[in-house]
C-alpha cells in the first residue's frame, strides 16, 4: 500500500524521476547527498518503497526500546551502541557482518547544516566491510533521484573523495545554501 502511495506522491504528484538503477547487491553503503533538509528522509522512505528494496539506517541503541523498537526496525533501523569504547565504524561493520542483507543509507555531510567537507566514516565502513558505495543524489531543482555507478574505495582516500564529490556537482538540495558545494 505504501508502495502505491509513494509512487503516486513522489513520481506523479511531485513529478520526481529516478535516474539510473539501484544495484541488486545484498550489502553496500548508500551515500546520499546533498543532505540539506528533513525532507530528505521522507524522499528516502518513498524511494525505498518504490524500489521495494531493504534500505537501512543506524540509530542510537536507546531508540530501540520495547515500546518503539517495532517502529524503528520497520523503517529499516538497526541499533548502534555509541557508548563506551566501541568505535562507530567498527560497530557498523559488525552489523554488516551479522546480516545477510544490509544497505546503510548515510549522508556524507553528517548534518543538514552547511559543512566544508564530508565526514569519512561511510568510506571507512565500506573499506572495512569490503563493500561498494552507491552514490545517490537527491536533486530538488531537477526533481531527480540519481543512482550513480557503484564506487569501490581504493587506498587513495583523497583522490577517492574528489572522484565521489564530482558526481554531485551541480546537484541542488532542498535548501541549496546548506549544500557543501555552495560554500
């Protein structure tokens, strides 16, 4: 039912287009940029429903209590213990290793506010878990959800970030002044 309403709202009423194809892989990082608004989460939920694919996110363990766990798990959430000595990258790699299917959607900016550079955690998760990165752009100006070719991290972080960011040049988020390329 949500599939029907997502297609109706996102593709018919708001006239968004899907460009490219979502990979048929059980595991990958889905790096979505630019992340400039809370609307990005709703667009993400709708495109996930339209694709009929499991796409996940991580949230602090405390959100997954007996009263709310069903809701967050139903939306693709996975609890992450952020206390103690556990490294976040290591914790997420452990989630990948414990599941047959896990596709983590993450915003490289790490926030909806303007930033000067991307955070690198998603990149190191991909390297440690030995999985590709699916670069996805939410272009509000063109109303396009763009699935770029899969990106495999190398050992040259600096060059890899330059290559990845090039895929997002000219893409406008919901609040363009918050986008990384508008600084």
